[in-house]
C-alpha cells in the first residue's frame, strides 16, 4: 500500500474470497468422489457375491482385515463395511 494504491488491500481480500470458493468446490468434489467410490465398491462386492450369496458375510469378514491394512481412514473403513452389510442383507433377502 505504500506504492500509492490504498485500495489494493481490498483486491487481495477479493482474491482470497475467490480462492476460498475454489477450495469449497474442491471439498465438494472430494466428497462426491468418495461417495462414488463407496458405491462402486458396493456394486463390485455385490457382483462378486451374487453367485454365492450364502458366502457374502464370510467374504466381508475376509475383506475387512485386508482393507484395514491399506491405511484408509476409519470413517472410510466404516462406510465400506456398512456398504458390505447392506449388500449382505440384500442378498439374504433374495434367498
């Protein structure tokens, strides 16, 4: 501001606001991508167990320790396990 442009400060604030809006959009995209990933995982789990629905729960129990070794966050692990349980319940109803 010493260069004679006293309003430059407000321009910088506007720049920061635009950056913040971009970050919010990135956060939304990351959440959307996570949800799509969870759904894709669920559909793959369903397809894998569709031919032998009686093995779905055992398959879930075998898969969870492998997923835990991947260093996924606990909320993501919980979401994937919940998705597998939904698939297991769905397959149980079809028997």
